[in-house]
C-alpha cells in the first residue's frame, strides 16, 4: 500500500507542487492539472512495513486535479517479486491504488478529505477514508487520520513536519519527518506482541526523508530521494520484524529517483 506516503502523504515523496509530485493538493484554481510520475526505489516500505525483498520497485503514478478535487492512480511493480511474500518469483504489478480527494484552505489552515481503494495481489482488497489538517507556519505541521473501513478496521494517525532549504535558483533540499500511531479494533486482526489478549495499539513507525527536485524543462523534472523508516516502540519493533520481508528488520534505509511530467 502506498501513502498519503500514497502520496498525498505528502511527506513521503517530499517534492513540491511544481508538477513533480502525485500530491492531490497541487491542482491549480480555475483550470485542470495533470501529472505523470514514475519512481524507481530500492525498496517498498509502507507504514514501516517492508513489502519487497532485495529488488527494485517501480511505482508509476497519475494525478489529475480541478479546483481542489483530485484523482490519483498509483501502482507498485516489483521487478523481482519474492516467493515468500506473494507466492511467485517474477516481475509483478502487485498493488494498484486509487485515491479520490478534496483539498482546501481557510486562512493559514489547510484541510484534506479523501478515499483510498487498495487493490492487492495475494491479499484482500481494502478501503480507507482519511482527513487531514495542516498549518501554514514554521515546519508546516500536518495531522492526518486514516480509517480502514473494509478489512482490518484500523486507525492510523500521522503527525508530519517538513522544511525546504534553498540551494540556489529553482533548487531546494526538501526535508521531512513523520511519526505514525496504529490502533486495531480487534485482537483477531492483530494482537499486541506484549499481551496477545489485547489488540495491537502503539506508536508504530517514524520516517525521515530528503529530496531535491531538478527541473529539466518547464514541465519535466527529476527528483532523487532518500528515506529512513524505523520502529517507534518495542511492540512496533516486534510487529515490523515479524512482517519484514527479510525476516528480522525493523528499520530501513532506501531511496531512488522519480521522473515527472506535468501538464
């Protein structure tokens, strides 16, 4: 699965609304916008979970927007899909996500509402609703709450900050940090590693990110990016290690590059 990281999160891509991102908030007032992006990353990590093993992942994305409304279609192609995770060892488009959203602002307060459909290979499809609020102030703090309404009935809450450091004309180093809290409704879906009679609820994952967007032409850009994902508690460490594609990891350094075309 992807984020606001499905990239209305926003933070995960850490690229600006210069037509180089899948962010659904970048639609210009008064006219439709569109963006096509392809990312090549060394690993697929979602909410702290390692979802690929020793393979490059390609993540194509298409976003269209109009007057605050947005539609995003995103996919994950594992170039060497691992047998232990998905049941076969081959190239595979193992996830396709659709996001519908509305983004707006009033004064220095921004807000977002959205719906995400996760189409997954080897697992049940799922659906989420989300709502977010942000402040146009130092570090642009953003609080986003996701609610799974289909399979797992979970709450996932993120608090994110970001800052852009100018490096010269039309260049900036975009930095971000995010923490996530996961809460399951039912112990049958996921138990607390410390107490199997209780459902899982814990400070779950942290994410640090850095990227620089290089304009190539007016509507084409390339963005190298680097991420560090890590567990935030002993319970989440146990949960992430148990689900890790490599078997025993709860923190991951990964990165890659994105090529974007904006209309």
